[in-house]
C-alpha cells in the first residue's frame, strides 16, 4: 500500500454498552484510528489530528509556492531564512531528510 486513507477525515464517537469509543474515519469509510475515550484531552487530540491531516496537502502546496516565488532569495545559491524554514517543514511533511 502506497497511499494514505483518503481525506477528508472526521472524528466520530460510538457507544458500546458502558464503553465509549472515539475514532477517525477516512473519506472511504475506513477507520484510521480508534481508542477508548479516557478524558476530554482525547477530544482535543483527535480533532488536532484530523485538522492536520485534512489541511496537509494545502499546506504543502502553499509552502512550495512560497519557495518557488520568493522575491528575497530568488535566483541566489543560498536560500533566505523563510525558504530554509519552508524547506525544513516540507521535509518533515514529506518524510524526507532536508537537503
């Protein structure tokens, strides 16, 4: 398998007897993450994961545009501080080692 579960992802809850569970479901209906609810922090963490996943591609494209259209460093050999930060963030987002 080479592709992640399609977006958008969403948080959902379900009840089974006295156990409450929370999970993340992908656009294809696949449950990506599921766990027993322990406290309110779970709600916050699951929502954070879903927001990060759902905007990932947009953020990657925005960083690439910033780097490709930078007026500060343009054609120079050394990238500016902003492009260095964008390059490092893109490497993390794409799981690549920074150049």
